[in-house]
C-alpha cells in the first residue's frame, strides 16, 4: 500500500511541474506565432541572370553595312525572224537584238578594299555586274573567280575603307545557336531576319555538278530567307560571318521554314584561293567511302553506327601513302568529329594540296591517328595559279597550261588542261573535265592561244589528242 501511495504522489508532482512550465511559457493573448521564414527570390531580371534571348542590335548594325545588293545582267542569244523582204527576195534571216535579262542577289564585303563573296549562281556568266552599298553608292564589279563546286564566287569593286565582316569559325557553330540572315530579298535592301541553327552538314543535292565535284555541307537555319538573299550573310550574335546564304527548301519558291548557308570556313578558303590564285586549290584524300548506318555497322561488326567507312583506297593517293586501309572507319579530322560524308567533305575542303592533316580512324575497333599529306586532283601537291582567264566560249571550255609536276608524271612535254567544262562542242564529242590537250592535227598545244590558231583554219574537221590525269590517252574527232 505504501508503494502505491509513493507512485501516486510522484505522478501528481510531475503534473504540477508540467502545468507550471506551460503557464510560464504560454504566449499572451492577441499574439501571433510566426512561421519559419522560407527564402524566396523575385523572378525579374538581375545582373546575375542572363537574358533568355540575345540582343541582335549590335550584330545587325555591323552586318547591314557590309552586305551589298548585286544586280546582274545576261545577254540573251540572238534569235532570227523572217524579214518582210524575204517574200520577194528568197529566204533571208536577220538578227534580232533582244533586251538583256537581269537578276538580283546579295554579297558580303570581306575586305575594306572591295572584295565581295557571293554565290556563283548570282554572277555566273553575267555580262554586267552592279553593286549597291547600304549607303546607296553604286559601283561596277568584275568577277575575280568562281567555284561551281561550292556555289561560291568572288567579285571586286574599286573602293577603299569599306565596312566589312570578319569570318567566324563555322566549326564552332552549335545547333540551337541564334543567328541572323542579312540580305536583299525581293529588292528590299538591308533586310535582317533571326532564327536558330536547325542542323549542320546538310546535303540537299542542289548543286549536282556533272563531274561529281560538288561540296554540300550546309548550315540549316529557320531564319527567313527568300529570293534575293542568295549570297548574303549568316552571322552570329557577335556579328561574325559564319555562312553565306545560298538556298531554301520550298515547294513554292518562297520561304517555307528552312534555309541553308555555306559554312564560313569553306567560304574563307575559296575566297582566299580565288584572290591569290584565280582558282580554288582543291585537296583530295583519295578514298571511296560509305556512311556508317545501322545496317553497315551490323554487316562489318562495328560497335556502333559512327563515322564513315573506307570502302576503297586509290592507288598512289595520299591515303594509300599515309596507310589508310579498306575497313578503316574515319571518325575525326584534326580533332573534329566526322560522322557523315558531308562532314568529311566540309573538313577536307578547308585545306589545300600539300597540307598535312591528322585523320582519326577506328581500325578493328582500335583508335589510330594517321598523318595524311593532301594532294590535288592530279595526285600532286602543286598549286596552280591562273595567270589569265583563257576561255574558249564556243567550245565550252576554260583552259590552263599543264603544271610541270603533272607533265612529268604523265610523261608529256606540253599541254592545255581543261579545268572547266560547259555545254559546247568539246563536251558534245565526249571530252571530260581534266583532259589535257597535247596535240591538234599532230601539232603541239601549250595554251588556249595555240588551240585558237589551230582550229581557226580548220574546214572539215580536226583530230584532238591528249591524256587524262590518270594516264589514259584519248583521241577525239571534232567536225566543223
């Protein structure tokens, strides 16, 4: 009994103590218990937070003054009509002069002394070019050189202290990056549109050169581009030139969501070559390739569908000399990832014959770095400078003297090489680009002037002899 009383008094004393403590700390009437504060921030912009969209004003201001309007004229071929007097004096035809046709495009000033990059299709075969600057001054322009393989051309106006754009590095362009397209659509000068880079290394099969030399690795954007924008600038938010606008994907001929620009790294190389040599110094590796897809990866036992597969190596080419083998998978050039034919073309197009590059390949799944010295189409490292434009328009060719290295390799003493082949008499008899004319009717040929002299007195026909860069000799009969 005594033990239970002890428990009772102990519990009672605990209750009294608890009641006293509650009274001591009980909040006074009318007071409010504050909740624990949770840190919050305003959603307005502060210096510590970047803007969601960039400011285009500075880039646009730099660009519009360096982008020009180009008006090109082409002479139409003469047509013939029946003269009234033919009714009385037999059949007689008279030439009818036709008004020239014209077209417009854009161009980008790349140097203060008047060099302008544009598209080849804007100026090709034009009889007259007129350039209008953003300040409304106009200048006649001449073509320095063209490169149908990339659809680029370089023209020149005589002026100084012109605003110009600086080339950026198109290899650094990222998908999703903001860009501006600057040009003259529909003759609306100094038009700026904005968009993002939608894709890189696009091949849209728009050039389709007959000799298979076209290089297509476009930057795809959703910046609005229309007729007249061709040859204009694609710039980043820093105002650097990262591409030359060239084409749109559209079923109507008007902008429908996608536009395509030639990467600046290719444009810079082509412009430099045309400025220095008069023609592009194109480099070759000397391989046949296939893009690696899931089917090829499974067929060849590759770990993943990555890179481009070396399906063939041309004998005595730079690839064979460097040790490239059939079965190698090219995954990089100079540290830049290669995952398609277009990316391979774009990378190689930035170099010249004689340049050494490092190619990263997977060989039996192991990485290997190979040093490759690039060559020209003839398999040499020579760089050819065109001293003058030697064009035989009626024959449909442009020629240059064969370079000494190629002549030595082929065992010839002279010759005139066809480096441009268009529709004309020579293409009509089967002659292909690259053919070196060595003799006409057994008389030696060294230049376009020799060809003019030897063809001028020809009445019935002539025998044309020559050799192709691969050593194959050929003979053609040309009738007049």
